């Protein structure tokens, strides 16, 4: 588990660190595409996953990088953007085997 000096962080950064530390990779997850101008070229739409870890794997390993920008993951009523998805995938807590180094 990563250690952070909370005294050097803003309150919003502290909330983000706590949310990432408490993330449930086994919870139901929904992955939403970006709403931006690339919508016509997107290769995926809304997807629902039995486990958040599977949604994160799909986003990082199967989606084109351009589609990840602006997409978000919703787990337990909380939204995670593309940077969050990447951090969750790279976390030592991520429970699935990664296909390749990203």
C-alpha cells in the first residue's frame, strides 16, 4: 500500500487518496463512453460488468486509447475518470493478471 503525507495534501487530494484506497474491485461497475466530439467514431457504448476489475481491464486493454479519454467508470455511486482508471489498473491492489505492460 502506498504511503502519503496527508499534511502536504489539499482536502480534495486527501479524499481522492482515501477513495482509491477503499476501491472495491469486486463491485458491480458501469463503463460509460466519452460524450465528446469523437462520439461518432467510438467503438463502444455503455457497458456493465459484474466486477470493477473486469471493467478496468476492458478499458485499459481492449478499448482504443482515444476512446478512454473522457470515458468514466461508475462503481458504488462514485465516478472515476480515465486517469483514475489508469491508476486503479496500475495499482498493486489490482486483482487480475495484466495482459501486457502498459
